[in-house]
C-alpha cells in the first residue's frame, strides 16, 4: 500500500524536488520507503507501506531496458498467476512483487491491462518510448486518484494536498460544493476545486507529449437482476456464493506483515471474521469499537462473534471528546466530507495499527446484497407509481404551501416525483425544502428534482429500470466510491494501515448480481440471500439483532457536550459571511434540534464540516502560496 504522485510537463524538464515535495505530503500513506524517477518532462514518485515483498519491492520499478516505469498504490491479489503467465510469454521479472507485474502487463496488454487485474489499485506508468503517461484506478474505486490538467501539463496524486505542493491552483468549485450540500460528499469525477478531477472507478487515462488527454472505462458494476435466469437453482447459487466469498477472503489474507479484521458485530464483518478463522491456523486479531450510548453500541455482538471464533480480540470506547479529531479528519480528506462515521473509523484504524498493518472489513455487503433499509423502503414505494399525475400535481402543490414545520411536507414532495429514482434521491439525501429554506438561492439545487440525475448521468443506468435495480446500481457506482470507500481509505491511511474489502471482489459482485430481487429482500428484510448462504456460521443472536450501522451519537452530542462548539462555528460571523445559509433558518434548525423536535444532526454536521474545511484551505493557502 502506498501513495503516489507525479506530473508530465509539455515544455521544460521535470525536477525531482517538486515530485519529492508532493510525496512528502502523503508520508502517512507510506512511512516505510520512498522512490522517484525523472525522465525529461515526466516525474513520478511514491511513498511505500511495505506489505508484500518487503526486501525487493522498492518503487518505482521498470522493465528490462528502463523504458517503462510504474508507481503503484494497492494490492494485486492474483499477481503470482499473472507473473507465471508473463514469464511464460518471455518477460523477465526479477522480484516477487505485485508491482513489477504491472510493468510487464502493460508491455503485454497496453491500456487493456487493468481489465486483467484483481485487487485494489491506483497506478501510473511512464512509457518513455511513446512519451506517454498512463494512469488507472480499480473497479470499485477503493484507491483514490486525483488529477489536474493545466496548460503546462498534467499532475496526478493519491491526495489533493500533493497537488497543492506542486503549485496546482486550488480555488473552490461552487458546483461541486452544491453537490456536497445535497449528498454529504463530492461524487466522482468532481472535486472540491475547479482545476481538479477524480479519475472515476474502473477507468484509465492517457496523456501524451502533444497534451492530448484520453480517458476510457474498462469496467462498470454489474447490474443486479430483477428476475432469475432460467434454471438458476437456489441451492447451487448459495454454494457458488459461499465459495466465491471464501475465496475473496482467502486471497486478501496474503501478506508478509501482521493482519487482522475490523469486527462491528454485524453480519458482514462477522462473516469475514468467520471465513478468516476457517483459513487461519492462528487466532484472527479482531478490533471493535463501541460507544457509551447504548443505542449505538454493538460491542455485545462483536464479543459474541469473537468468542465463537476464539479471536485475539481488542476493543475501544469512543467518547464525545472525539470531536477534537475533526480538524485532523478535515485535513485528511482535503474536501468537505459529512459522513460522521469517519470519526470511529479513524479511531478503530489508529487502534488496530498498534497491532497489525493490514485489516479486512465487511464494507460493500449492503450495496451488493441489498442490506440497507432504504432498499426495502424503495421497493415499498413502488406503489407510488400507480398514483395518477393529477394527484401527483396536487401533492406537489400542497407540499409547496405547507409550513416547513409540517412533518408531511417532504413526504408529499417525494411521492409527487415522476420517477422512482427521483423519489429515492428525495427520500435519502438532503430534503429539497430544507435546502430551499436553509441555503441562499445561488446554493439551492433546482426545483425540478432531476438535477442529481443530470449531474450523475454517467454513473446511472440508462432508461427506467425497476427501482431496486436502479438504487443498488447508484449505491455501487456513486455512493460507495464517493462516501464509504473514501472514508475507509483516508482514515486507515492516515494511520498507515492497509484495509482490504473482500465483499468488493469483482468476481463476488458478479455472483451477487446474478440472483433475483426476490432472493435479496424477503419478509421486509434485505440481505436475505447472503444470510441464507453464510448465516449458518454465525451465532443466531448476530443474525437476529437490529441493524445499527457504523454511526456515532451525534444527536446527543450536539445537544450536550458539543452544543457550544457547534453553535460557535455555525453562528459565528466567519461562517455567516460566506453567504451560504440563511442565518435565521439556521438558528431555527439548531433550536429545533435542541428541543428534540427533529434530529437535524446530519445537516448541522455537514455545515460544521464545510466551515472547518473553508478554514483549513484558507490556512493551507496562506502557508503554501502559489509560486509566482
């Protein structure tokens, strides 16, 4: 696991000092080693966290004649098989590293190479013969890759702070920040700064000496089937899933350093630990996190799983003073990021890093197997498709005229939407009427309800698929890489910990997509097929308890220990003068939350993070002014 950075200048020679300065910003991603290669206008560099081939895995690596060089962040799990195939084809590999495989795979397959990889990765290849830079990102977007195309050349990096060190202009992007205020994160390919973009998951990019930038996509998430293929046998499908899951876990246990697992006590992480225990001769090291507030604490079930599989178990309690971490979190993300579960993710990563360098997680199970409650609700809301247009218009008219305090206001607008996906957006992200009342006009999303579909068009299914198919695809193609995987990558790498996600093995995802919706959701509960296939390994109590999710007790914290911290930042002149919110309505939201009438903590946290982010970039700009 590493961090990478570099650039390709169209005129003039590259210098090692600049790429070294870029890599210095991501020392946390790779504290064990560093390396650089400069050739004409191109400079590439990396910071390394040594996991595989500790002695000969130094980067950058090249081919036999030094004409192709690579820097690589991630892990390729089937690299031994690829290595044997490349050797059989006449390539001379001199290390046992997965990194060297990328160089020779590029020689063999060119830009088609990423389609042959199984793992998590972001890498850059300098092809001196073609004077071409080639960069690629893994299928689900587990590893980040930012780039900036400027008149003088192309810059790329694992984190935005590297681009700042290279002098890339970082003026905030108003349109991207509007997306943040709607979603709580900035989705690919957008970034918080106008000059910067994210390479989307499953994509590659080339940049040549003429300044031509080309992009392509080699993979998209599989589309979940609404109906089963003829002849699909449930028992055989369960065995296929069980085998694919165990293989995905097993290949992610390859490491030359200590390895463990995050254990929340939910079905996904517990299943990963169960599978690891079946493959390991030693007790699996497990790490759990809890809260003083009982409604958020899953330690009871985590301990039960740990006892069942006799793991080497460790746990830690998160308290309200964890808010002191927020400044560090804001600096780690480089962009505003409103998923408050980043707080416990950072803490459990820091805790686990005392014992191991690699941890497996259950992330991705809800997206692949329809585990979120919102999938069940979306299916139930299909009845709204039968509402006549005249009644929809009446609902919309009534919603516009009800006071904000009316509980039914957002529900009426939601059912008045003319497509199931728009109803899904209305129901699961910042409500339109909250945006309209809270945000100034230039920050408010359009009223037509279709703007998110327009902004995210490249990551959505065309046509009008059934709502569960559309929602699952959206969660896998947009929400997962934009929220969940960003959180896991930044918080783990801030603590020099590598995290692997067996659930996001693309072979497993294809097996999961082949089963029909009726197997996924049954009796008003999701993830039924996964439980049918693997639930017999787990204690019944784990299967039966209410899904809690990895959330923090923000509602209570914002009414108690963090109340003054929140108000000082949101009602201070510095934030209000930014002209984003209507001050009187913001005070109304704070008072409403204090009284317990509504839980406004998600929106208040998003505004708090936005203000802290503005302060961070202002301080960073002052500390690192652009070179004249």
